[in-house]
C-alpha cells in the first residue's frame, strides 16, 4: 500500500481518497440539524492573545457558516484551519454539547521535525496493523494531518449529548486509545482523543509548517453509536448508563460505623493546598529536567500544567520567572507561544481534582506520581506506597544526591586546579581551591588528596597542598 495511491485496505475495509465535502457528508453535514460546529483557525497575529481563534462572530447573535466555501472566504486563508466533530448549542464547552457525531483517536508524531514520505508510510502501516491485530473496529475515516500524524474517526448518526451518552462516549474513547501501543515515530494523544469538545484539523486545509494538504480517506463502513459500543464491549443502555452516573455521584446511605472509643489524634493533618501543589510542581520540574528536552507534541500541555501549579504556590511574577527558565532550558516554546498557551492560566486559578490531573498527566505523557493514585491522608503521606517503600526511596534519593554533589565538587575542584596552574601559580593551597570551586576547605583537602599525582604530577618541591 502506497500513500500516493487513491485507495488502500485495512483488514477487509477499502479506503478511498475523498473530498472534504464527502467527509462532512459522512459526519452529518457542516451544520447538522439546528446545532452548530465550531470552526477555528490559527491566529495570524503572533502577538495575539490566543493561539487559536474561532471563525465568525463569537458573541450573540452568532453568524452561521453553512458551507466550506463561505468558511474559506471568511478566514481569507486555507492554512491551519480546524473544526469540532461534535456539535454544540452555543460555545465550545462540554456542558453545552448538543450532539455526539463521532469518536476519534489523534495520532501524533514523536520527533521534532516533519516526517518524510517513507516515515509517514511507516506510521500509517503500523497504525493499521495495530487496528487489525487488536480487533478494533475499523475507522470510517482516516485523515492525514500534514505533519505525518493521523486522525482516526468512527462516525455514527448523531445522538443527543445527554449525561449518560457522554459517559458512554468517554468509555468508548478510552477503549479505542487502549488498543494502540504506539511506535518509534508516533504515539496516541490521549488528552485530545478523550476530549469530546476537541477541534481537529479541517480536511482539505493546509498544514502551514509542512505545506501539505490535510488528506481524507473514507471507507463504506457504517456504525451506530450502540453498535460501536457493542464492538468495544462497552455496555450501552441510556437507562443503565444513567444509573451508573447517578450511583457514582451519590454516596450510599450505609449503616454508620460504631464510634471508636480510642482517643483521636490531636495532631493536625498539616495538609494545605499550597503543599499539595508544591508536590505536583516538583514532580513536574523533575520530569522536565530529566527529559532534557520536551517533545514537540507535549510542550504546550507540560508548560500549562507546570504554570498552573506555580500559580497555586507563588506570586504571578515569580511563576513567570520560573516557567520562562524551564521553557528556555527544557520545554522549547517560543516566547509568544508560551504567553499564548498560558494566557488563560494568568487570569484563572485552576482547581483540578486528582482524577482530572491523572488524565491530564497521562495525555501529556507525564509519569503519574503515586500520591495522585492513592488516597492522601496528609500532604506528605500517601497510601500509594508503604512506609518501608517510602523510607527505601528516601535513602536511595539521599545517596544519589550525595553522589551527584560529590561529582560536581570533584569537577569544580579539578577545573579550579587547572585554572590556577594556567595562571602560573607555583603554590596551590586547599584554601584557594575551595574559594574558587565554591566548596568547603575540608572538601577541597579530601578531593585533592584523592587526586594525588594523577591529575598533574608537579616537580618535587614546586607545588604543595596546605
């Protein structure tokens, strides 16, 4: 199978290259029923407040665009355009979803540059192989985003976005993303794939960085929402899903436990929001620094959640100072991109549940710390690890820190010796070495003694260590 061909097969389904109009017809039209899809474009003003802006009038009365041609005329460009697969009563918010038209999986590339033709072919082949091998229902549409990534769609006739249906949509979405293991060149963006309000690249538009058109492949495969759920072993019945939703949100009226006769511990729990967010920030900071350089597909998410954590523990000015330092050294966004991605976090103090943070971390490719997975009794005690395991990790961390500090001192002292020798210093004292290396005199003496004559063998009597 070759990308340049006009058709290819996946399992037993044949895919044909189609027009953007055919894609939207399969999705239910550009404006299905009385509801709307939001259309977006990348902000042409690099210094603008937002990286992406909606097309048309965003304040009532809404201006409706009913065709792709009028959309292109309104934007005055065909580059970096986006749309929402699902529909809304009003603004693009989960609470205002009117209809569910599709589930989707976003495949992102894992390298900094655009993929070559052969690499794009490899990604498509691997994705299709994993679809077939895992028994995943074949997607109705496969969209090449232009960078080498893919968007997989499972269309169905629009259903009303009632709470029970939203719950089922999320279960289907998780089942779909769990079927993919990724590859050397690609990974699944779970955050985007699990977001029912997400906007994705518009088929037929152009990817500005690569200059390639967003290409569409359609199959004749048809699903209903219920049949797709059934194929993925998601139990879907509006009444059943509603009962699950309600039972999850209502605390059962259990028989109260007998009151303990033991005296309660009067020691305060010491938990505070600032301490909790401090743990999150230091975990993020450690991940960012150990990664050396964050991958391009993760940069915005990592920068955003790190800034959200900083806003909860320090002043806005200090938060900007720290996030800019992290960005310059490890994240790699441009200053204007960083400001645009963080614009909402500047104005809003976000309050996330632990379950929300777990999803966010997973979607951004950030390791999930144990204190987000278990019940937290106090800010510094998590049920995710045993006391013995915590002590073991603390000891290992202390040993590693001491080893790194020792290595830094040895390098600094060695450099100080070389500098003093280059200046023609005839007598090198431990005090001068310690002063130049920024360590204690005792440390300098110990390291100098370990060097002996290996580093620089001086003529007898010329160099002494005091």
